[in-house]
C-alpha cells in the first residue's frame, strides 16, 4: 500500500506510537530518580537537601500531558473511519487529517508546563507554553473541520456508531474550548485546581475517548463477532450516555468558576445543589452501561448475522470474513481503491449499494 492508501486510523496509531516512544522514557527516568531518593538517600527532589521538587513536576508532566494524546489520538483515528462510512462520502482533507496526527504528536511534546503555571514558572516560560498550548489546537481543529466537512451534504445513516461519533464531535469541541481557555496563563491561574479543570478534562476524555470507543465498538462489532448489535438498544444507550455526560460534567464548569476546589471530601453548602445535579448525572451514566452490556451479550449470542461487509465499507478489514479467519485472509488482498472513495467512481456510488469488489 502507498502511504496515501493507508486508513487514517493507521496514521493515528503511528502518531500515538511515536509519542509514546518519546515521552514514556522521561517518566521512567523520573520514577528511577524518585526510587533513589526514597531508598538510597539521594536528593534529586528533596528541597531540604538541595533538590528541586519542581523538577519532578517537569518529568511527570512531560509524559502525563502527552498521555492525554495517547488516549485521544486512536479515537481520532476511529472518527476518521466511522464518519466517511456512515455518511457515504469521501473523507474531506485526507492528507491534512493524516499530517495533523503527526503535528499533534510533535506539538504535544511542548505543552506540558501549562499544568505548572502556578508552580513559580517564570514569565517567559509561561508565555512560551501559552503559545504552544494554543498552537496544538490548530491540528485538532483541522481534524474537526475535516469531519464536519465530510458530514456536510452526506447521505448520513444515523447508526449507533454515527450517533456516538457526532456526540463526540459536540463534546470535544466544548472540551477543546475549555482547553484553549486553560492554556492562557491569566485564566488558568484563577481556576487552577478547581472543578473547572475536572469539567474540562472529562469533556475531552469521557466525551472524547469513551464516546469514540463506543463508536468503534458499534462499528467493528460485526467484524469481530459476525453479528450485528441491535440498533434500537444502541440508540437508547447513546441517549442515556449523552444526557448523563452533560448532566454530570457541564455543571462542574460553574462549580469551578464559583471557586470549588478539586480533591475535597467535603464542600461548602453553597455548592450543594449543583453537586446534587452532577451526582444524578453520574448515576445516569452508570445506568447507561446496562443497555450496552445487555445489547452486547444478547447480540453476540443470537444477533442478526452481519455478513462480511454490512456497512459497504472500503477499508481492507471488510474484505475478509466476519469474524476474520486465522491470519485474517485466506490469500493476500489486492488494494484497488482508496479507503474512502465513496461516490468518487462509478463503482462506488454514494449510496454504497455497488459491489465494492467491482
């Protein structure tokens, strides 16, 4: 396969792997130094012995902020697979979306200090990492624009996979706006360690990663098991999860702006009403797992037989049996079209009814 024939999920996994390879050893080094401090009397991080505790923060966050991208980049890849298939349109800006994964991988290594704006960070460093944090929003925005443009005037099928993908789009945009605000030093100092932070990263990681994982499960479940998930139960699952997510995490923005700190067992009485609303949403989220679990178990045992390619998709995994045979294919598949060429040629009409092997 040529590079421009790779599914965008593969580009996302490539970027994720490079990011993990570069960032993880830094955390490992920090843990080794901490091990020496605790067990062998060294003083890398002990202020009373000449060490620098902020150094540990740097080593920790150099890995732990890219860890956010390690969780979200594969989900971006899932989005780039689900949206073209279920909207029957060629992906808008294939190269831009592919290269934006690599750009997130690169820029994501230079934003970690925005977690440390209140740790005595000098002004020049605050300025540099404010700019780099805002800059990482550019390749992310390229992806979102590409997905929305792909949806535009597409023949959208509101399957469970597509509903979760669209839900992810809305929530990640909300979480991303909060991230841009937190990337600016003056605002971050005011809401640091407040519930505004909790709201932001749950919109990004729960509204982002978890919704994307659900979308991927509904999309690839027929390939993995040979059975279709029940779409009615899937829509019920989406509706409860979507409402529960907003009820749980959206009010936390207000809690943070009002000054409620993170990591407290008891909070002031004026925060009670909003916290009760968040608690109701959390119970709703917990309940949302029940229809999903029921759907998976029942469909796996006695669901509708899926066939090899129930979505009329063009990527290679849909050219083998469902579930796949050992070694995936009986004989090596031949790549004849790109992975997203819906409606581009006569053999791949937008309605997806043409034979994809034609």
